[in-house]
């Protein structure tokens, strides 16, 4: 088991921090495990965060990578320490471990609605009238 979420091979956080997606590698691993014999889900990269809302569609996740990292870290610390998968309380917060400025993140979190009110309000498409 990994010591932190960002070093775990079984979470998306590692790939989100250093995005590397090589389709050949997962296919090779699945073939070795004979998993592709019954595998019917397409392999694709992770959805991206923020900045993916257009007038009519949303193609990504509607919050920032920093918010995601904080959420993973906070949730991991809420788990009992004697339970498998808990983030030990002695580890520094993930933003500190990844050298991300906490003040900038806090400014965005506190003023989220003010700063992003228009950005995250999606337009609804109107039903077309039949001819």
C-alpha cells in the first residue's frame, strides 16, 4: 500500500499530478492478466478539470485540480487511522507536499460563488418547435 495518495498506483490523483497516459501500457497489463477477454469498456484518459464549459455543453469536471487534491486529502484524513487506507495525521497537507500555495487556493475557495457565478451557470437549451 502506498504511503500517500499521490504515490498510489490505484488512485487517479497520481496521474492527475503528472498526467501520463499511454494506452499501450494498460492494454499490455490487461493482456497479461487475460482481462481483455471480457473487457468491454473503452480505455481513455481521465476527464480534465475546469475550463471545459461552453455555452451548450460541459466536457470536464466542474472544479479545480487543487479542490480535488484537497478533497482527497481531507477525506483520507477523516478515515480512522487504524483502518486500511487512512492518511496518517503526521503527514503534511497535500498542498504543502506538492508545493501548491494554500493562500491562493483559499482565496479561490472563499470567493468561489462570487468569482465563478457566471462561469458555472449553464444555459439550458430550449425545446425546438415542430414545423
